[in-house]
C-alpha cells in the first residue's frame, strides 16, 4: 500500500459502521508496525476521543507485537548480546528507546572505571576498585524506596537514575566488569540475584545490592540451608543471558501484579513464555523480584 492508501484506510477508523471499523482495525494489525507513524499523525489530527482511544490501542498492540517478534528472534539467534535483550524488554514501555544510546551510556561508565582499574591487581582488589567507582563515584545504589517498581526492569531507567533492584544493579555492574576483562557473571540465587568472579580455581561472589559485598561458596551453602532448599549448581554457577532476561521479565510481571495491572501482567507473561524452553523446569517462586 502507498501513503495515500494507508491514510485512506486509517481515516475509516472514524466510520459510523462498526463492521467497517472492525475490518479496518484487522487490516491495520495485518500491515504491522510500519503503520505506527501514520496512526500517530491521525491521532494528532483527530478531535474525536473515541477514535483517539482506538488509535492508542492499535499503536500499543503493534508496538507490543514488535517486541514479541524481536525478543523471539533474539532468543533464536543465541541470545548472544545481553544488552540487546534488555533493550527489547525496555522497548515494551519505551518504544522509541535507542540501543545505540544504551551502548554509549555503558561505554561512558566503563571509561570511568577504566581510569582507576589495573589488570595486575588481585581479583578481590579489582572488585574493591570496581566497587569504589561504581558506588562512590558513579553513585549507583539500591532502589529500596521503590523496590517493586516496573522501572527496575528497564535498563534505561536504571542507567539514568542509577538506582535498581538486585538484578538491575548486577546487570550494569557485570557489563562494565566484562568490558574491563573481568570474568564476572550472573548467578541465579533464590530471592537474590548476585554475581560471581570465576576464573580457573578462583571463584567468589559479589552482592551488588549490598554495595559489592564479597562472599564465599560456604556463605551460599548457609543461605540455601536457611531457605530449606536442596543445593543445585544453579545457585553457584554462572547463568546465561537468556536466564537473566527471563528473570527480568518475571520481575516485571510481579511488579505489574502489585499494581493490579492484569493486562500488562498477561502481556509480559506472553513475552516470557515466548523465550522459555519447553523442557525447562518451572522457576522457583523465590527467584522473582530480586
């Protein structure tokens, strides 16, 4: 369809015949996200609140479909770029968000740490330096005031506000550390997402939510015992990019549950289901929101 045909189609959303408008809406959904700029233009020029509401719903549906398609492509491509996966999740609420801006933001944070980092340091000293810059200079901190906010699942908001929940802070910290060449990875603990420094025979853990507190395998043993859970490699070893994005989505679902937004809960659940492995066991409920 050319521009004039698209504009003519969208103008029929104001038709008095309900069958016509239903057919038009169906056709718009079939044509997909490329119609969003035309819908936005129609919304600006309309003085009919009913039509404006209908256009808003169509734009949301088209944007959501785009998120769903992109996150599935990301997964099927091997989920190689964690930032890309997080960017796709963030476009659910910020459809115009630029991944290039996110990359620039991470690059600037990396540069700030790089100025003080030295590769010849002992691993624990590397983390101490990282902690100093991350918490004292860059001012990242735990978002205890709005712990259950959906914003904690949006990488752009965590970068802008420098506040986040455990996984949000861990993600930023980890991406900077990896750019510095540190073998730092995410670990899916129940009720708390942490990081591990793992290289050869050296392995220890980092609680970024607690200002980068360093702890040991025996501390995890104790933690798991307190929760009366059976030990699992999952609680000790690095998780994948896909695991991280799944956990972010579970957090986002819980955040919308707490606000009573059933429609958004269902939409995020569908995103999560699209990147689940069919033979994967269901996650522990404790895994969410931290």
